[in-house]
C-alpha cells in the first residue's frame, strides 16, 4: 500500500510539522511519497497547474491532501482521495465579502469535499462545521485529532506566584490578544508572545502598562523552550479548529486558561480553566484563579498530563493508518 501526500513547501507551517510527525510514526511497511505545493502567493494559473498535475498522477496509490490545498482534489479519483480539513477560519475572514465567501465555500469546501472519498476533521467541532457549510453526509467525515511531538513531555517547574510568565501563542485576530492585554492590566505578570503583534496591539500593551516581549520565526525547539520557561498558557482564542497550544502546554505540565467555545473545550476536556473569550472580566478571573489557587492549579497540571495522552503521535498515526487500510481495501475490492 502506498500513500501520496500533498502538502505545503513551507517548512515552518504548523500543518507541515504535524504531518511530518505523523508520517514518521506510520508503519515502515507503508510506502510514502510527498508532493510539495506553494502555500503563499500562488497564482490562479499555478493552482490550475496543481489541479491538472494531480489529475494525471492516477497510479495505484491513495492520495492524502493534508490541508489548505483542498482544491487539488477536484480531478482526483474520488475513491482513493482523503482530504484533511483543520478549520474553517477563512470562511469567517471572508464574511464581509459575499464574493470571497462564495469562492471559499465552493472552491475550498463543497467541491473538494464532493471529490474526496473520505474527509478527516481534526475535532468534532470542525466536523460539525464541515457538515453545516458543505452539506455533505456526516458519514463521510471522520474525526482524527492532531498529534503532538514526542519532544513535548513533562518538564516540572516551580510556579512563580509573584510574577508569573503568561505565554500567548499566536497573534492573528482570533487569538484575542487585545482583550487579553486589557484582562491582565494591573496583574503582576509578564506576557510572553510567540508571534508579532500588530501596531494597534502594541499600543494597547503600552497603554495598559503590560510587561511583555515577543518572538517571531522560532524553530520547533525554540517554541518548546517557551513552554518550558512559562508558568501558564493563556489561549483565550475566539475561534479554533483544534487548539494545538492547549495540548502542548498540557504535555509540558503547564496550567492552561482557554476559551469555552469552538474546539477548545473539546480538546482541553477537564485540563484547562475555561473562560468566555469575549468577556474580559472572565479572562481576568480565570487567570487570577490559576495564579492564586495552588490546589486548583495543580489539578489542572495533573489533568493536563493525562489529557495529552489522547494526542500521542503513535496513536494518531495509527488512526490514519487504519483509515488508509480501510480505503485501500475498499478500492481493491472494487
């Protein structure tokens, strides 16, 4: 059995790192090859070329489009194609433009899903969104969670109650950094941001007199260091298809404050302090509870270490392998 993967040529893209880990944990008997596509700045002609090139690779293998290149499924053999969808964030980004929303809904969602034999979603929440907006059969969508790197494991660290380091991963609009800045105003802490805030957010951080620093372009090892050095993760996002930082902080043994909406509550289970990401007072109360309540904080750490076991690389790779076998056997019988 052979699987041909389609993924981005951007080595720092989180989806690439995710599937690099998954592919490393697939059984050695599975034959693998990868087609790398241009993620940023690809022209319409380049995308058409990708679609046509994919159509002519009709060999005796399964094809797995691992994310963001949904459109390449359009001329692929349906019975041999798997499409992974991580979130529908672009749909919300294009809400202000009916034309862009229409293009996304059809070219990145409905038509690619119609041309895939199986669609995998990274959470139950994302599955529900896929079904809602694509109107496909629920039986077509399987949930296979994201996995974490084996580098993430328990790194105990005394909690600094005097001035804890709050780690914020990501700076896109949905990461909710502006509300977080207001929520921690007056709290003795340091905000460590992974990603580059926009000028408006930086102005807010100065206005609220927040002690902060930020880092961009970090390697995977450097990102892990951020988790190890922080005292807690604050991830009060307004939208997530999965929420990888939640699980990564769980695995390292850091308490987590995260949103009670979209996929975050599902992924965190009982291993995070859930807050309303649209309510600044709720975010603030959650952060203060983790800082001040030693017993509660330790409960979150213990629950987080247990929760992270659900996302072990070997387990997730095995889930994909079982899906490949199922699809391959079905094609072989036909």
